[in-house]
C-alpha cells in the first residue's frame, strides 16, 4: 500500500478547502501577517505514528515555507505526552493548518494504533491480522495504508482485484460447488478462489470444486478449531466476523492462518493529538 | 446543512471507483447478467436512519434501473433487526453496490445515532448539543449533516464562517482584551465574537472588550456553575472538552447554553447495517 | 480575503487553456524558439495595483523560467504611464502570456482602483465601504480580493456565512418580527442577524425582535439621516442601493456605519494596462 | 459560438458552489421547506435578452423541479420594467438561486445590449462590428456568445485559431515583410494572414508579402479614409483601438470593412435585472 | 470488463472537447439550425461491432434528442458494406458528432475484429487468447473491453491486481527461487504467483518455490512443446512474445493453456467505418 | 503544436493511475525499497524519437528523484538496437514506470516514424504531407505532436479552427456554389475556405464562389494531374483518401500542393521499444 504524493495532495487540498475555504477569519484578524511562531503536534496518549507525510503536506499546502520536523518515525510507537512533529514559520499558516492536520492524524494514527494492538494480541500464534473493505468512502487507500503501518496485511483493495464468493453468490449460483465452478470458469485466473463457508460440508464442497481459501465467517472458537483440523493443510483458512481485542487471541490460537477484522477501520478510536503553539521566549 | 445532489453524486462516484473499479470480478463470474433479485438493508441494532439519499445514489449510480424503497424516514429512530431499505432489480448491480452503500450508512447512521443519545441525555435542561470541526477530512458536510439529523446544532462549517478566538490567538495578541479588540476591528462584522476563556477574569475581560459568546473549555462542573452565575445573562456560554455520554447531563445542568462535543464525529461507533439478498420464492 | 496559490493556479490554467489552447500560431511562426526578450506591463492611466500574484502565475504557467520583477507593491496607487511589472526571458512565452495576464490585471486593478475612489470619497466620515455578492460567477474570491485591496470591507462571501433577511424572506414569514424570530430560532447562532427594512416602523419591529444590523436599501439621504438619529446607537446601519461616486459622500455623511456598493464589482471600468516589448538595444 | 449544455453546467455548478456553498442559512431559517412560490426576473431597463439557457440551468441545478418560463426570446430587445422569466416551485430553491442567476444575466444581457448599440450605430454603413480577446478570464466562450447574440461577428477565439501579426511580432521579425513571410512559411495554411499596420508604407509591404487582412490600430478617421482608398479593394481592412459609441459611426463611414471593439466585453455595463417574488394571492 | 456510463461519459466529453471545441464552424455556416437529417454509420469492411454504447454516448452528448438505432448487436460479426447504426435528428448535431463517433468505433471495432481473428485461429486447440498491458495510455479499460468483445480473456488490469515475476524482478532478487519466495512472503496472498521463465531449469525452480503459473516468453514452438510435456499438469502455462496471426495456431497446438498477445491492442488496424448522410427523398 | 507541461502531466497521471493504481504488488514484494538500479529504454528497431518529454514526465511522476538522460534528440532518427534513454535511481520506481513509459513511446515514436517515411517518400516533389482528424479520442494533441515531429504539417486541430466544406455540407446546401456562399457569409472570416470537390465542374463552381483551397478526395493519379493543370495556380490543391506508402509518391508527383493521410495516426504501427535493467556490475 502506497500513498502517492499526487493522491495525498488531492485529499489535502479537498480537506483544506472545506476547513479553511476563503480564509481563517479569526486568525487573520488577530495575528499579524508577519508573526512567526513555533508549534508542536503532541500525542497526548500512547500511539503509533501514522500519516506524517500527510501532515507535512497539509502544512506545505497552506504555506510552502513552513518547516516541519518529524520527531518520530512513521510506524513508531511511543508513550503519550510526547511531541510528534515540530513546525515553525508563519503563525497564521500554522493556525490555519492546525485542525486539518490534526483531523488527518487523529484517524490515521488511530487506525494504526488500534491495528497494532490486534497484531500484538496474536503475537506468537502465527496468525496474520488482515483488514477489510469496511473503510470510509473516499478513504480506502488512506485507511488501508494505516492498517499496513499498524502491521496488518492488506486484503483486497476492492471488488476488482480478488475473488471472494460469499453467501449471496452461493445463493445465486444454487450452491457452493456451482459457485466455485462458475468462478473457476469465468473469473480472471490470476486470482485465487476464496469462498465463504458456513459448515464443514460446505468447506468440503468448496475445496472439491477448486477453492483455495476458505473464509470462516462468525464461527465459534470450537468450530474454528475443528475446521482447522480438517482443512488447515488443504487451504488458507481465514476467520472473520465481529472480532474484538478480547476475542482475537482465542481465535488466532485455533490455528487459522488469518483473521480479518472490520473494526480496524470502522471502529478505531481517533488518536488524541493536539497542536500547541510555543510561547516565544 | 444540506446535501446537494451534486455533492452526493461526486462522493458516491469516488467511493464506487475505489471499491468497484473495473468491475466486481466475483459477481460477474457467478451471477448471470440477467439475474434479478431483491435485497433488504437491515439495521441489526437500534439506530437513527441517516443518509438514505446517499444510499439511493449509490444504487442508482451502479444501475439507474434499480428500485429502492425506503422503509424508514430520514432521522427516524427504531429498534434493531428491522429492514431499512428494500432494493430490487439486477442482482449483479445490487451486489456491486452493497459494500459502498453499507459503508456510507454505517458512518452516517452511526453519527446520527450517537448524536441522538447526547441530545436525549440533555433533554429538559435547555442546553443545546452542538458539533465541532473534528470531522473526517473530505467528510465535513456529510458528518455535519449527520449530526443535524441526530439533533445537534451546527457549529461553524470552517475557519471562514465564524470568529472563535482561542488560546493561541490570545497568546499571539498578548491577552484576551487585545485579541477581542483585534477581532472587532478586523474580522467580518456579520460574525459574532466568540472567545475561549480559562477563568472568570478572562471572561470579564473578554466581555468588557466586546465578546458575545464564551467558550468554556475543559472547565469542571463546579467552575461551569459558577461561570453561569456570573456571566449567563451577559453572553452565550458554551462548554466543551472531552464531553462524554456519562458527563454531558451534569454539564448541561450547570445552565450553560450549549455544549460542543468533538466525539459526535470523531468517535461515533459505526452503525451495524447489513444487506441480505432475499431468497427467490 | 486570501488568494491561495492553488486557487490562483486553477483559474490561470483555465484562462490559458481558453486563450492559448494548442499554441500561439502567429508567434510560433514568426518568433524563433530561442529568441529572448524583455517587456514591461504598463499602467496607461493611474491605477491601484492588484493581482500581481496572478500575473506572476500566468507568466510562470506559460514558462517557469520567465523572470518577473514587480515595480509596484500590491495595493499601491500611482499615476499612469508607469511600468508595473518587468518580465524577461523567452519572447515566445512572453507573447503567449500577454493577453491573459492583461485580462486579469484589467479587471483586478480596475476593481481595486474603482473601490479606492469610493473609499476616498467617504474619507473622514467614519463610514465604511463594503462590497456585495454582485460579483462575476466564478470570480467571487478574485473580485472580493480586489475590493479588499481597494480598501473595502468584505461583506458575506455567500449565502452560507451570514444571515441577511431581505424583503422576500419577510414576505414569506409574514412580517419582519416573524422573520427575525425565525432566524433567531433556526439560523446558526454565531452569525449576527441583519435585516433589510423599508421604514422606521419595520426597523423598530426588527430591533424589538432581536435584529442587530439594519440594511437600509434605496433610502433617500433625508430618510437615512432620520433613521440614523433613531436607530444609530441601537444597531449597525448599512445603506445600499444604486450608490455612485457622486452620491456616496452624502450618504456617508448621514451617519450610517456602512455603505454597500454593488457597482464595485458589477460596474468597475477595466484598468488600462498594456504590455510593451522592449526593443533589444 | 455555441454554449454546450456541458459547459453551461460546469460554470453554473462553480457559481453555485461559491454563492450557496453549504446552504442559504437565512432562507432555510425563515422559509419552510414546503413553501411554494412564484417569481419573475425583471429587466428594469431596456435590454437584449441573453443567457436564458444559463439562467435556466441555474434554477435547474438548485432544484430540477422548478418550472421556468421564458417571456422573451434569446436575443430579443425590449423596453425596461418587463418580466423576462417566470419561475415557480420551491420558494427556498428560488431564493437560493436568485443572485447567481441574476449575476449571470447581468453580464450576459449587459454585453449583448451594449454590443447591439454598436451594431445599430453602424447600421447602413456596411461595416461589421467584431469582438476581441479582451474577455474575462474563464469567460471567453460566454463573453463571445453574448457579443454574438448582440449582433457582433466573432473574432478569433484565441491565439490558436487565427494568425494576427502584431507590432511585437514585426519587431521580433525585423520588419513587416519578414514577419509576413515567416507566417506564410510556418503558420497553418488554412488561416488567413492578418497584419497590424501603422502606416501606408507598412500596409504596402504587408500586402506585397502576402497579407490578406490589415488591422489598422488607433488610426484617425482621416488616416482610415485614406487607407481605405488605397487598400480597400486589396484586403480586408479592420479598424480598432479605443472605439466608443460616440466614435464608431465615423469610423465605420470611412469604408473599413470591420471594426473591432474591446469595450464590448471589457466595459459593457451590467444589465439591471432583479428577481421579485410574487405575493401569493 | 465493464464500461460504466460514467467512464464513457467522461471520455466522450474529452473527445468532443478536442474535436468540436467552441463549435463546428463549417456546419454552422452552411447547415441551417432547423435542418433535420438521417445518416448511417457504415462498416465498409467486415468487422466485429464494438463500442455501440460509446457511439451512442457521443451522439447523445452533442444533442440528446438525436435518435440512434443499432442495426448490429455488440460483438456481432458481419460482412462489410452494411449499415451498423442509423441516426436521425438535427443535421448540425449529426455532422458535429461524426468524426468523434467514427474515431471511437474505428479503434474499438478494430481491436475486437483483430482479436476475433486470433480467437478463430486457435479454435479447437483449447488454448485461450489473452490480452496484455500494452494498451494506449488513457485507454486501458476501453482497450480491454474491446478485446473481451473480441473473445479474449482479460489479463491483469495493471500492476496492482496480479503478481507477475519478470526477468527484472528475478535479476533483482538474485534468482527465480528467491523471487518466488519473496512474492509468497510479501505479496497479497489472494493473488496467484505467475513467473516468467526462460528455461526448463528456471521453470523447475519456480514451481519448487511455489509458482502456480509460468509465463513462457519468446520460446520456440519446439521449446514450448517440451515445456508443456514437463510442466503442463503442474502449472498454468502461458506463451507470449511477438505472437502473430501466422504463428498463433502452431503455438496454441503445443498444448499451452494460454497465449498472451500484445498486438491485440498495440497493432490492431483501425476498422474502416464511415458516416453517410442520407439524401432526403 | 506544443505539448504543455500541464497537459503532459495530466495525461501521465491518468496513465499511471490505470496501470500502477494502488501499487505494483510484484515489485514491492520482490525488490527492496532501498534498491537502486539503472536501466535503458532501447529502440529495438529503427525509429524517430518522439515523446521524450512524456517519458521523462512518467518517470518523474513515479519518483521525482529518478535521473533520466536522453541519448537521442527529439525527432532524431537512428537505427535499431540502440539505447534511447538511460534512467537511474530507485529500482522499484523504474519498474513501476516501465510499461507506462513504453506505451507512450510506442505510440508517439510509432507515429513519428511512420510519418517520416511518408515525408521521405515525397522528397523532392514539393508536396507537403499533412495529418487529419483521424486521431485517437483523447490523444488529438499528442497524435498531432507526433506527426509534426515526423515532419508532417498540421491540418486543422478540430472543427472549430478551420472551414472545410465536405460532401454532406454541399448536399445540405443544395450545391457547391451555395455551400461556399454560405461559408463566405457566415463563417469566421479569418479562416480560408476549403472545399471538397469530386469533379472539375465542382472545382470550377467552388472557385467561382470564392473557395481558396480544394480537397480532392479519392481521385486517381490521372484525375489529379488533370485537376492540377486546370486549377493548380488558382487554389491550394490537397489530395486525400486511402493514401499509402506505396501510392504517395505518384500522388505527390501530380503536382498537388498537399496530401493528407489519415493513416499517419489511425494506422501507424507501434514502435518496438523495451526497457532493460542493467545488471549491477
């Protein structure tokens, strides 16, 4: 997952347009045009740094002469109450950029931090944490970039770059075997065949029909353990469905290869970040 | 707050581009082009309906011949496990649109639902719930639309349409009085003057200098009660800072006129919505 | 009012696309690719310099290696027949950029110059000159930037950032008092309440209902003087309606606080600017 | 000159974005969502109707269900104080669209009306009125559409679709003959060769070198008469330079074939148009 | 491969902008605005119809009231000198749309027709014809749509939706085994592993390392036959490299599963299509 | 014909979006982020270099720190198997940019090379090779840039910048004389009048009515010779219609002034270019 400079610039421009628009009326009224200042973006609580390029781009878009210094590396985790970035230059520009930069960091660090907690929770099990398509509309690339920084593996980007046969497809095809056969006949052959199954019988049918990957949605830990025993060496097994920080380790310990977690992007708490202007000495 | 058709269409097109892209490879392989189907979007838990126009626009953008029927009104609150929308037509189109429609509804209903809980929590106190600029970049209008559906009052859209003197401005101006004076001299006069104050002395200075609105950030309930007593009839008083569902009623009961809550948009849990294809009878 | 580099670049790119398009066929036929030249943009008549950044951006967009030197400061007023800018480099690029740069300067200097004349006309009266929404579609920010350079105060940017109750609203609400009451109940409270009134009785009703700002449209000087006497210390009073250079001083001397003038943007004569290529010595 | 629906839609969307933005706060506060109304756009002074399609598009973009009825034909001239358009439907939509529709009509009708006066002034002389590239950046097509509605002939759209050798080109080439020769050798041959000349000698040289069209810039009426006598049957002769309503007829009577007038677009007074909401009976 | 209405509209708008621009000066001068006409788009030589939706969109974009009737189905092959489409309505609109519609059809029918010849050439061999990424920049989706209409199978859309290890990757990794191992460890696991190999030894190493698909680039028919014998039941085998209509059948008969052909898109001759206006009876 | 940096950047961004999208999954899996490399773009067969700026822009868009060195000049023709460009820097970036850069060069060099062959074929005849509007939709400027690099003269850019009366116009006007008369009366007078004629009688009528340019479509060499004799000194004569490398010299030797060739853009074979990564020494 990459954030191209072009993509970042576009999303930053849109964000500044909606927040700053025709100008920051308060700052322009109070702060002289020539005033210089220095500020730090502070992580108030422990977090995983994510989106430093985006924050940079926000400051640069408001005023290319602002100097931004990174105090953490992208992906680095540290305790709270530490400065993350230092920015200096036009005080008007710093204040105009503040909220937009913080809003980006809050979500990106938030997702990376939340993901990292899941990754730590499964440590040592061999199970891989993966994200889903439950991202915010317009934020697919940014959201998945943040899960990657957090340590998750990327699932498909969208409907176009992976085959995943779900319940509705099986329903439409008249059964697992027919659905898998249709996919093998018609889908781009460079994509593996993933199938969502609800029972061992379905799993058997899916594998017999050529599936290489089983998505086990909303199965209990016991069911998962049983499915791993039967199919774990014949296909990639991926658990999913309402996985939480509380439940993830037990799931991972069943032996499934992967666990996909919508909450990484749809329920990550925003990171607590703030900008403090330093008092001129 | 309005969602213009044009704005909705643009955000929907971007969302479909990132999820569907060059086509839904699975559905196109499994579901025949002529297959028709019917599906319901279900609210799995109690929620406030929000974004029905957006969901409509998603289905229409994928296939204008899909028929969408709304079973709830926008802003209506109901219990869970009830169908929210019914959609019929090309099965391929329904499945291609599914995740994008759900991702929009999850956030919009989520914010509206979360906001409504705050509004209920302050019921009878006379205090008004308002949102903030802590929205997702690119989602300012959508996020604020959802808080409005939830029952909150809109705060400023951005830096351009309201005056709000905050700590950094006061610092830069060399004091509350100087900052307020600068605003009265230089800011667009059709905007009221709001000032963030940290003490009764500051409040006094701000009002003396012409402020009409005091933002009381991170004050205790006792402090708020005291400030209301002294200034409640001389200015609009607005509390803010880390307000939660647990704390909001006590704050509202201090007599402040408004309470602004960043969590409405930065921490609303996604609503639990799903799409079920009906089995053809 | 600010012109962001991004906004300027977009409008400049559009302007060059419509004038230069696939290339300047005459210049490319006559002037060798390697020819260098120097030119001055001349103010043929007295004017207020406005839009120097935009002119810069035009030359830079055609050829980033052109050197542009400013001979006046933005907002500076000087007599005619003086050079405003000096530009040197590729002669082809200078000639291709010429008309577009001049067309921008003609309007922007034209508005700033015309506005400055109104500002001078009211000098000493304490009355402030303000602009209106009668700007050219697509040029709102540029037009208002130019009135600001000329010395006017910005009125609202659009319908979204100020409350102004006009005759049609009063009609719809069934009277001034009802209209003002509706605004106080429903409009964003960080915006002051402005009301257009046609009589002293209406003014009285508006103030009683909570209006803070009265727009006095198309009132005679005598009426204005009378209204100032009665309401001048209870609200901001703003005169408007067909104000000209001839009439503005008398209006200002009535004691109104502001006079808003559509002509600043809808009727400013274009400034007389030209580009002269210097003869190589 | 044509206004394509696509081009009109784009310029209208941009104009509404800058005026209405996130919503008309006053109207939404005062006028109920269900209120219906009827309004007329009135020409307060005599004018030539121009831009009725654009006005239509503005109302349709705000609310596709508004009904717009045209009372004049495009290009029709009538006396003042007559209704031009009638629009009915959602009162909120009518009021939100009002200023944008009027701003378009003011410029388009303004240019068409001003142009028509020049066309009438030369009536019977056989001389044709033509426009120039002194249009507003971003408005080239709209401005030239309006001069065409007024009765002028279109000059080149931009630097790409006509050859016009001007003083700077002649300077660069080292003389008229060399410049014309360069054009004949290098420019697209489907374009005629126009040359700006300052004397009879230059005109002679230009024609000898193959020019077919002479632009006579800032010549006196006597000079023009003389040039017509010498060259009028050997080339198209076009007068230009500071032409006004006062001077145009004398210029036209010299026998020049065309007169090009920058003022048509850079100095046309805005037309006086207003929108009146009809009192419900 | 799907052509969404939105994508088609965008590409059509761009194409009309570059061909029609500010208007068809010839047609507007010669053909009266009210003239009606009927025309047929004729296939002068045998072809496979492709892009009828695009042609429709061109006519509709110029004038939504044009009636277009399709005389062939999309993908249908017929002999030459037959009408493909009939279009009726405004004669000006038909003539303005002509070249743009024909330019689209020439390429799309051209690719579909050329592809169909390859598909016929391998008929009965069981070998599948696939396209490549050698498409025209900006035309990826359109080009691949046309190969699909011709009967080819789509290869990856781009670098993002398939894994294909080529010589440069092997070079960078220090050998086939290392490259395949890197891919299995780091690439999205829902994508199969394709590897380009140059020898049986490399093929062996690739399969041992976990490759599932071998791209055999520029191998002779004898080599291919040999590779099929050794690896045909252990992996998908795909031949590529300078495949022509002359050579394709021999390649297909070696037993390779697929043959990928860059010429489908980089060298398909344009189809010979023309528009004839019918003489009014 | 010019390629502005802005136009190149837009087309390059679109091309990279469709090929690289969210990232090159293979390269990112195999090649370490820090790996450096050097590569050459090789012309495998003789060609005319065209589009070096575009290729530069592709590499720069993927990674601005790549160093690109040009080994040929734009427009230079050389034998095959020679390096055209050398590029060094991040190996990931080189590989991600490879196909897009090659796809641009294949078409642009292909058209320039094919055009140059036609230009050589008519050498010494005095006849000029010109291109047509049979370009790829979206590629008008790029395609015409390439024919210019090849040595052709540009025909009109589109329907807006030249008058060309064709059979359908003549049909609509009721004859050649009427069509030419309409054009002289109504079309922009800075454009010459070109007419397509099918016989000497039509040619005579066209010239009598004021045409200055005759397009002789699909005439035999004998007919052309005869038409040259009769009309060659009264108008520009341009032959067209199915011109090939085999037929072009005979056509040119008839004495026509120009020959326009659709095949330059609709049938130019793609140039054979490849990128080879150099083995690190």
